[in-house]
């Protein structure tokens, strides 16, 4: 049986009618926010914004393409603030016009569309983020914060040119998103920024608890650089917390360079502070409390410091211009407490983990003037790079009395340089006293290994079954005030009968082997000991210990190895302490060539047609085999339409006028390589402008053999032609097709007789093989 295939498509030919497009302009909405606030649009968005304040809540209606790229469009509610500042807001809601519709707090260098700025935001669909433009006209940067939706808190803190962004669920506990160095002027614009991320639609966002707080020191405190460091210091103060940025070569030698927060104090004084955090620009970067005779670089001072890598210390300069002195304190890291007590010319230094129980670090007589400068001192120990310190709980008050005098302690047995036989016991004894209190205990150590603790005389411990080796013994006396003193060290040599060293062979990696960074290097070795056991095998790169393994098979995987040339060896130790090294193997870690990303345009379809003003959904997929996709840009020809930094990569191009457009996507990876998708051409045509007067359709392939007639069928817009009843029909008979297969029929009277409205038109063929209908096409009467 033959199947009737009357036609494949139809097209309506409009021979009359006019389509008019009316451009409607929107006037600038007025903002009603009280002084010192001002509300205005930035970057001339097509949809004007507005802002108002009612009972502590800001309501902002904002359009704008985005706050991103090299130029912004948004609505800004702001005030001008000079110097350092802390701005906080609770974003209550953001209407989702786009997943990147957003509201948050902003610090901006100017009201120009391409101004430098920092922006902590809550988006409608992308969570929280810190976005910033480092300088005027630069490209924007983005760091994601918590994946949260409104209501959520955001915050920015400016200290000099450094802006730090935070986010919080409750406005009390804050998560740091990131920091950036931004070229802000002395006076900046601070407030709420809102954009719809849609050129033709507005979002409505609300915020409450908006607070702008300039950061200044409480009186009578002041801050200054001492010794003219190359990098100027600064400080921001808020609710008892000092955020100090300091340069300076060091506080040491005969002259100092640092940043000082201080106030003058007369007479005896106690100063306490907690160092919460300190940047590691150098192992000897330091922050803590200081008592200083003058603000000269070579002045007398006493300081209790926390350092980046070197623990805590009591440092001082007894006479102007003389060399500094150092007494090591606990080998601890931040956070930690430091304390100085001045009584007459005596100054005592302490450290504490909790601010309650104090460990004495040292004491010295420093003859300063009656009035001294007391406060917080920080240095980066780096001439060109500043460090950041966070200090709180600063207390400066009159001293209630002299500080604690440290106890005295010395080891009385064994004698320094004594010899002993391996496997035997060694008795370690000490004498200890305290001039202004009592000895609470004496702790004994072999190197850093504790041997025991004694709380009363005689201060003696027995060290049992001592293996062969050379040992340094010390005793630490602790008094009833928590002060401690370490004895002079005593060296003991413990020897055994002749011992054969172990043997060791490096079995991997092979000599000359090459890797690609970041490399994972498997290191293995075999080891044996003919007259004992292997205690451990250590793996080295040059003189740097990588790892130690105490049981066979002896192995270690060295991960994330950067580019370079490395000398690998294994060192085996036996149970008697003897050691042997393997031969050294040289390996090379090189850099792999970057592979560009891949990108495919998934929409629109090639040859797709639209009716103006069109809304064109553009999507793409992208991947990078040896890194990450940094962004995908969408283009019409050479014109950048939008950029998306996260998958799914998508953009809706709105209000597209008539024309033919070449659409493509360009993907960039984290190393800067890029690739373009194939270009797809789409057409945006004009909308139908009036009722058609004629119908043109393609004749059925079976026109001559099976078709007896054609029928024009008109349905209401939105109807299903397969089940609906047509509102009108017209018998087209069986006209003769043109040479190209088109059949043209004049039905002006038929179309004119339809009521005004929107319709669907279709042509159906009838014949001996049955009836068959084509898909519909819309038109307007």
C-alpha cells in the first residue's frame, strides 16, 4: 500500500500589512534614602534603579548587565568614607532574575563604571562570593564563599589598600572568603551594590543591619613607623581587635624598623596582649608588646614577641644604639599571649597559652626614663614585603608589684663529658632553688625526650637501659609562679661493643629518571643488619629529610614535587645507632606542555530562526584535560556577548534585533590557553505584520498520482491541530504546481473574513491514499 505524503512544509507569504515597533523610554527613578546615604545608578543600566530605607531595611530595585568584567552596571546606595573602614550588611532577599542577580557590600574608588572596587555579595543562585577589580579598567576577579542564599551576612574590611571579604550565617562567626590589594583612594565610596545581571529586567533586593564603621584607634593611642621602613605600616581597629600591617627589616641589632601602636605611660606599668595571627614573611617576623624609652630607631626597649616560626622570645636593648639581647621563650605558635611588667628599672617578660597561667621568659634591668611608650610592635623582618598581624585583648595598666624572679637550677650528676656503657642505667641529679618562692618541680630531659619529673628534693631520676649514643641532658626548674629556668647542658657519651653498621640500597627511583610536575615519586629501599636489627630507614633529597620508615618494605611516596633536579638517597640506622647511606640517585622533574581546553556550542542550533526582538539561549560545554576551565566567552561575530566562569556555561541574549548572526563560544583554561567552537549561524526575522493574502505550499510528491485536492485549515492559536476543530477551512482544489513544486493560491477574502486574533495555518492533502496534514505555522489577523 502506498502512503500519501501530501507535503513536507508550508510557508505563509505576507503581501500586505505593516508592523510597527514602539520604543518606550524609562525615566530615572528617584531614591529615597536619608543622609548620609545617596542612591544612584552606575554605568547607565537600561532599566533605572531606585532605593529606599524603611525601619532599618533597605529596599533596592536594580537593573544592570552585571558587576563584572571591565565595567559595571548596577544601583549603588553609598556614603563617602575617608581611610580604613569596616562595612557589614545582612542581605535579606534577592529576587532571581538571573542566577547571578546579586546584592552585597562594596568599597569603590569612584562612581565611574570601570572603577576599582571590592564586593562581598550574596547571589540569587550562585552562593556568596568576593569579587574585585584591582585597578581602574582591569578585569574582575572572583572567589567563591559559602554556598548560601539570602538571608546571609557579608562584610568588607579595608586596611590601606588591602580589602578582606567575610561571610556569616549569623553576623557573629565570620568566614574569611579572600583578600585583595585594590587601588582605592584616600576617600572611597562605601555601601550596598545591587545588579539584576539582566539588561532588560530589574531585581528587587533587601538588606538590613547595614553598618559602616571607620577604623580608628581609641584615644590616647597613636600609631607610627619607627626607623623609616621601606613599606609603610597601617592599623585598623574595631571592637578591641587591632589589624596591623607592618614592614621593616627587624627589631634587632643596634637599630629597629617596625610599626608601633603606642601610648605614653609614666612609672611602673604592665602591658598584656594576645597575638591571634601573624603572617610568615620571614621566620623572624614578629609581633607582641613593647615598652620603649623613645620613638628613635635605636632607643632602649623591652619586648615580648610571638614570631612566625621561631616561637616566643624576650628581646631588649639595654642602652641606646647598643646591640640587642635575646632570651628564647616557649617554642609555640600563634595564637598566644605575651606580657611585660616594669617595676623601676626591672622588666620581666612572660608568655601564656590562655592569658591566665604565665611562663616567665626572662628579666633584665633596663634604666629607662619615667615616661615611656607602651603598646604593640610588629615587624615583617623583610625590607620589601609587609606582614599582617591580628592582636586583641590589649591591656595597659599600672603594675601592682615586681615580676617573679626565676628559679635557679644545675645538673650535679653525671658530670659533663661522662662515659657510660650501652644497656645500663644512668642516674641524673640536679639542685634547684627559688629566691622569691618555692620550686614546684624539676623536669629532666635527654635532648627533647622527657626522662621524668620530681616535685621535691632530692631532684633525681633514673634513666634505664640507655642505648648507645651521645646525649645532651638538661634540667628545667619551675617555680610556684610558673616561671621556669633551664640548666646548662651536660653531655654524656654512651658506647657499646663494636657494632657492624647496616647495609642499604635505594631500589627506586632509577637513576636519571624524569617526571612531569607536579610529580609523585615512589622511593623504595632495602636494608639489613648482620648483627642486630634495622631501626629505621630515612629518605633524603640532598640534606633534606623527606620521610622515615621503621618497618620493611621501606618506602615513601613524595607527592606534588615541583620542577627541578633532585638528589635522592636512603640512610639506614640499626638498633645500636650505627648508620649507612645508599648511593645517591639523581632525578629530574620537568614541566608538561599545557593542553588547550575543548569547547562545543550546544545551543542555538545551526540555522535556527527567531522573531525579533528575540531571546536567544546560548549554551556550551567545555573541559580541560590537564587543568581547569577558567571561563567560557560567548560571541556574535567578534562582539563579546558574555562570559561565564562556572558550568553549566550559559547566557541568554535578550532583545536581539533582526539580522543574521554568527555565534561561537571561546573557552580559556587556567594557564591562559583558549579554543573556539565551530560557528553557528542564526537568523532573526521580523514578526508577522498583518493578515496574509495568499498561501504558498510545496506540492505533495504524490500530487499527480494520489492527491485529489488540498484544504487550507485555520486553528485558534495554541490549539492542537491533531485533535482540535478548525475555526475555518478553504478548499484549495488541486492547482497546478510551478516548476519548483510550489503551489500558490490567493485567499485574501478568506483571511480577511477571519476575526482579529492569532491563528495557526496548515494545509491538508486528500486522495486515494487517505489524508495527511503538515505542521502548522502561526500568523496574526
